[in-house]
């Protein structure tokens, strides 16, 4: 809190609360800034170690700085905790025969006839609302006259009578209730932080769906109107002359039939007089993906080749061939044009054979494609890319969002203040896990709805299993976001680290290109990525409809669970080392 804001808050408190002791509980960036407060409280692990005015504390400890007081109190508290190591992990004293529960004792201040309670979960009231009672312990128990039932409940848990014994189950129940209360408070805090930044929350939920929609719209579609230069030496003015020809066995030019079939296959044919002119046009940068050359007397040579059967002349063979020069600098476009040229030639030959009274099957390539084992005959590259892209997005976005939230808490001091208030690393991670988990579920629902209803995407397997794989992938990214949040000092370094991990997983993880096309060493490395096995499982569920116990599915589930466990273990160890 800045100095001007601190002064305004203090003045506002004094103007509203008159005639009473004003406690200014203000979060300071540095301990020494607390000198401005009327009263300060020093806490550690949810327990108040001291509470008084800065001048009284400095005089009592005889030190010049508040930092020295904090250090001394922490040392004393650490020593006291070591002496109480006889307390078992379930909260019961090993050395106490009556089995009484060793609750943390509250520390209170008593001065000038007024008292303030710091019992967890209670708020401070005026002096005429409180009463002090001695319990025979090292502190003064402060109760409220207006709420006697709270006092009796608290005394029942803290009194150490020889005849009173607390069972281990009751002790564990009390500890769990305190944990759940803290987790609930942290979840509310995270939700409030999200609600205060509606644009960020909106983009966080919509961003995966938007990316998935862009990928489904742009990748894998059948290219249309790709231009190719055509040099028809048989009929130079083919654009106008071909439209006048009849479709019969002995009539017309065969080149017109083939070019008509190419136009039907969504190729843009650009006429040129000579091959040299077309080549120069391409070299000058005009967008043509290749040159198709039809030789002179192509129709005559094609008919002679059909009549000659197995004994055609070399001149006949050369004259009935179409030559193609493609621009392989655009590899994918060249492959697609090659496919279109081949299928158009086969369709044109079958149609010609049918017109001449022959069986179209004689002109068909002797390779029959039957019903696919998995997938559809009209499947596109989109069906291959979308599961991988969705997996990658559901891993990356939660990793960045959780990491940024964790780093933000760390940089703003909220995490340290939560630790001082008694919150553990586990409780903070669980709170982030729940709040961001709800966002992951929203991301999955919106993204899946868009690709199902907007792009005719099909999920052949179980929707529940598909949702589980998406959720596990998001939780894995979320868990490693915690790790990055602990390692990286600020938001910029976290984003750089996250996106540096994104590209290798995108390229070498089998998302865009099959792993079989990756070098062997790189394949071994890519198998270590958390999204690789998840991607294979996702494709098996979506395209093959396989179940959980399939050899293509359960390894991905197991590997994701291992990555989640490793992330949480590493995060706990890292935070424990930083807390020392």
C-alpha cells in the first residue's frame, strides 16, 4: 500500500471509529512501513505472535528495527515448534496421557482496559462486548458476551482437564473442518479475482474455442481454384473451341474432355500459347502451381494406342502422354494438384470408354478402395488435426492461466499473506485446482460444441471418455502451470517458458505430422511429452471409437496421471524448499 493511501485509510478509520482503539491492519510492501500504524500484529502460520503499537514493541525488545522483532519472534516460534515435536501427526499429544488436543493458543493484548480477540474466525469488537477468562494456559481466552455459545464451543476444544479426552476421530474432523474453511475462502478469493476482470475471464473461456474454430476452418480443407498453366498444342484456342464440341466416341478432341474434367475438379486453368511463355510467367512470380502440356495430335495418338493394345509404337506412346511441370516449392499444393490430375485422368478415360461402347472398368486403375476400417471415405486432413490441436490448446491455456495466477499472487504478496494466515501450499493448490478446473470444463464444453455443430466433426467413441481425456489434459497443463509459477519470477518469464515448450510439442508431438515421419531420436524425445500419448488416445476415441481398456487409450490416461502426480510432487517440494 502506498504512503498516501495508507494515510487516507487511517484517517477514514479514525473518523468512523471514535473513542476506541483503532487497529490499522494494512498490508505493507516492507515491514518498516508498519511504523505508521497505531497498532500492528505479527503473525506466523496463522497464529498471532505479538500485537501492540510499534513504539511499545521496539521498547520491549530493545531493537531499532521492526524487522529485528519479526526475526526474533520467528526464531522463538520455530524453537517452540521444535519443542512440541512430541505432538503426533494426527493432532494428538503422544506425551499426554489424557489424549487432549494441542490447539494453537491465541495471543491477545490487554491494555488500558480494552482487549481485542484474535481467535480464528472471529472479528474484533469493542471493549464493552468482550470478557476475559483464565483457562490455566499460557494465554487469556477472550469470549464475547453477545455470543456465549461460541465461547462454550471454543472452550470445550481448548480446555485441558485431566478427565477430558478427545478421540482421534474428533481431532481429525476438527482439522479437516479448518482445512475446508480455508480452501473455501481461497476459492472465493480466486473467483472474486476472476469476476473483477471480466474481459480476461471471457477470453480465457472463449480462447480455446476460438483457436479450435480457426484451426478447423483453415487446416485440412480441399483447396479450390488453384491455378495451373495449360499449353494445348493440339487446340491452341481451346477455351472457345472446346465449348462447341460434341461428346461422342469419334467426335471432338480428347484434350477438351480432359480439360473439362479438370475444371470440374476445382482447378483454375490459364491458357498459354507456348511452354516458354508459361514458364516465364511463373518465374516472374505470378501464382501458377505448374504447367500442363498437351502434345500435337493427342487425340490421334490416343486412338492409335487404344487400337494397338499391347503393341503400340514408341511414337504413339510419346504422342499420347500428357506432360506436367509442377512448382514443388509449395509441396502441399503440388501434392494436391497431382492427386487432382490423376483422378481427373481416370474419370476422363472411363467416360471415354463408356462412350465408345466399352466397359469403364477396363480404364480404371486396378486398385479397389473398399470401406475404411476406421473413419470415413470423405475424411479430410481436418479430422486428423483437430483432436491434436484441441489437446494442445487444452494443455497450453490452463498452464499459462494457472501459472499467471500463481505468479500474480506471489508478486503481489497475496501468497505470503495467505501463508502467514495459516494456509498451506496444498490448500492454495487445491483452491487453484478447483477454480481453474471449472474454467477448463467450460472450455471443453464450448470448444466441443463448436466443432460438433459448426464443422460436422464426429466423435465415434464414448463422449464421457472423450470428456475425461480432455479434462485430464487440462489438469496436466494446470498442474505444470503451478510448477512454472514457482520457478519463474514474473509473468514475462513464465509466458516465454510456456511458449518455448509449446512449439516443440506442436511440431514433434504428432499433432500436425505422424510420428512415423519423425527421426528416431526425435521420436523418443517426443514420446516424453505429456501431450503425445494423450493425443494418440484422443484420436483413438474420436476416430476409432475405442474404449478405456484399449491398448491405444489406457496408456495415455496412465501417462497423464503420472505427469499430474509428478507436477504436484515437484511443486510441493519446490515450495517447501523456498519456504525454508
